[in-house]
């Protein structure tokens, strides 16, 4: 089976585009996709919301989302933005907001961030797996 990949661009005014990608025909026919949808939607929603809310980007820059369902049952999620600053965790556990990355860390089997190759900004990536066996593959 070849990996299924889906990509989209979203502006701050349309930040819900990312979560809708997880239910497209490109990903659902794959046998591993359906169990990944609930977790993937939460993770993607948090990452897109963070990019819209916290990334300091010039007006008109879009957020780029890439989803890839890998053959061993892992969903790779990437959210690209034009801000080069590393993602920040909340300064206090009693803060009323800022727990998105903590949620991503708990739900994803692994995650990280990288500068965009040949471009401005960074991307945050993570892997969501339906089972511990898939996460180890």
C-alpha cells in the first residue's frame, strides 16, 4: 500500500480547513485511517489553532497543512507557518490557555518541529498511531 497524502493551505480566517482534511476520500479508504480520525482531528486542530493564534507572520501568509497516512498505520501531521520562533509551552500549569502543545505531546506517539527547508518559518510535525504496535514500527 502506498502512503496517502493530503495537503491544503489555510488562512487565519479559515483555520478549520485542517480538521476537515482528515475526513476526505483520500484517507478514509485505507484500513488504518478510521481509528486515527478522532486523535488526528484533536492534534490537527490544536496545531492549526496555535499557528493562527501565535505565529507572527506577515499579512497574506498562509498556513500549510500536510497529512500523510503511512503504510504501517501512522498518521503524519505537519503544520507549516511563516514564523521561525520555536513553539512555546505555557509558563505556568495554572494558565488559562496555552496547553495545546501539552495535549499534542500526550496524544502523539512522537512530535517535533523543524525549520522549513528552503523557506521562511517552521513546521511542527507529529505522528498519531492507532495502536502501540504501529507506533513502534
